[in-house]
C-alpha cells in the first residue's frame, strides 16, 4: 500500500510539468494581408491565453504590423509570413494597423 502511495506521488510530481507545459502552448491564428487590408479585420481570441499570430503578407510590397495596444511592430516583406507571439491578453479590444497603408490596413483583436 505504501509503495502505491509513493508511486502515485512520484508520478504526479513527474507529470505536473508536462501538464503545465501543454497548457502554455499558444493558440494559433492567421491574419492575411491582401490589397493592403487585414483579413480578418476583427479576430476574436480567448482572454488569458498566449496567442501566436501567423501574419501572411500576400501583397507584393512590405507592410508593418503595428499595435500600440499590444506593444508589437514587425515589418513583413511582400510575399512573406511572420509569427508574432502575444502574452495572455486581458478581456478587451486591441487595435492593430499596417503602418505603410494605415488608411486601409486596420484591424482589432478582441479578447473575450
């Protein structure tokens, strides 16, 4: 009986980091830039989780993904992709835009 208890405790101690690591894997979402616009322009994500954005620039020219709300900026060459990792977000709306075509390239991440 004592061996079973010790085995169970050791097993829990060994598996706990794996469980925590699995929970921390970021959820992935894709945003596409085409004709100097972001699609989707509104992206709903769960609050409290790390987020991994794959930003695909389908335009032939570079665009800069920028967000003062998210404290991120990244230049994405034409025809290229970029990955932007975000910390767990509080509930709310976070604006992002394309600095090179700000009049058309705008969007929001909505954490719910």
